[in-house]
């Protein structure tokens, strides 16, 4: 988490900034996918019971109603400018864009 605490990356060498960017992208993708799998499977009607199905579909519908920039502004207001806000925004975006494909699967 130390790498996400860098607030002003303009004073660091370019290879450090690249490392921060790649780390943020990779970890937010992994976290988003790991969170989206249970939500996506729960949103599949043929795999989940009705209350779980309804809850997961509601979560997906609500998350799709927010634009990514609004989520980014919210996270910047919560944690300040920097890679951590970007990490949280990307993880949120991957988390709720991933399950969009899973409910249509017929397993």
C-alpha cells in the first residue's frame, strides 16, 4: 500500500511513476475481478436462489447508473488525489463491468 500513498508523482523519476501506474492497474484489475465473480455468479438466475439473484442484480443495476467520473470524484474526495483514488476507481469499475457478461452465461 506504500506505493499508493505517493501523492505528487512529478518529483519522482519516470521509472517510479511507471511502476506506480502498472501496479495500480494490475492490482485494481485483480481486485475488481475477484469481487465481480461472486456478484456475477449470484446474478445468474440458473445458479442462485431468488433473493441472492435479486440482490446481485440490484447491485449491478445501481452500479451501472453511476458514471466512472462521478465515482472517481467521490474517491478523490474520500482519500485525496493520488494513485489510491485511481486504484479504488478502477477496482470499482472492473468490479461492476465484469459481472455484466456473467448473467447471460448458461452453465
